[in-house]
C-alpha cells in the first residue's frame, strides 16, 4: 500500500505536492525523496526531505535526511545553500555520527565556489577555514586526508593569485612592487606550486635592478628547494636570467 501511495504521488506531479506530502508516513516520504533524487528531480526531492525534517524531528533517520537535503542542493549546484544545510547539521549535532561528514561537505561546497585565481578569493578562504575545522575537530575522520588534499589545492590558488600580482608588476617594470608580492608568496606559501615561479621572477627582478646578492640568494633557493622544476632548469647554468 505504501508503495502504491508513493507511485501515485509520482504520477500526479507537483501541482499539489506540498499538501500531499503532509499525508505521507515517514517511510513513504523518505522513499519518495530517494526516488526523486535518483531520477535527478532535485526540487521534488528537496520538498520531500524538507517535509520529513519538519514533520519527523525525532525519527532515527532525521540527521541523515538533513545531510541528504544538503546533497540535493549540492547536486543542483546551489553550493551556498548546500553549505548552509551541512553547517547547520554539524553545528546542531557536533557529536553525531554524520558531523564530520557534514563538515567535510561544507568544505567541499565552498571549494566548488572557489573561482580562478585572478578573481576575488573569499570563497577560497572560507573553504580553507572549514577544511581546517574538520581536521581540528575530527582528526580521526575518514575525510581528513581529502580535506588536506583540498587545502593544498586551495592554498595553491591563493599563492597563484599573489604570484600573478607580482608578475603583473614585473611585466610593467614596477620591480619594487613585484618583489613585495613575490616575497609574500614565499612567506605565506613556501611549498606551493607558485613558489618556484615566484623565485624565478624574484631572481629576475633583482637582476633587473642590479641587486646581485639578492638575485644570487633567490637563484640558490630555487635550485635548492625546487631542483627539478622548469624554473630551476631555466636558471641553472644562466649567468643572467632569461628575459
């Protein structure tokens, strides 16, 4: 009978969906939500999960349903809404079995929002904060390794933004400003993917303004810390940097 009710609701469509959902049992709501999600009908699935969460707050699958509601928004690419749902679940049930899962998915949602390095990096920084929170709060979580991988990628993005700023100044012969930005890359993100590029540009900047000692130091650091990088190969045997 429950299966028949669910199938009837599917056939009737969404015209009176909200009203009909109120008449369903907990199991029917979950079944309907899962079926609609599996079919990619995210709006229907969200309505069903929301109705379940409102109507059955003491159900054994209540926390799971809140996580699944976040998943629905994530799959709709509504990452801010997804992050909000996940974060509320983690905050409401910090000791729950899904708390670390929810915290990881907040990190993942903001990571999806992180733009290319040339743009404002507010979402990147927010993603970093949430990944760090997961690692700090749940060090034994199965998601810690994935969070660390995300942190590496996110920090590379911030480092690349700083490098691009330094590169911009370098190409316009504003070497003092270039050196400041490139130093910022190396201080904040010394092991990032942008670090060898920053060292090369730093070396070139110092050569341009005639600071031989500083140029030598930048070259030696590049060769020491990133010996196999393309940037190191460019300066290895060069008396002067490539222009």
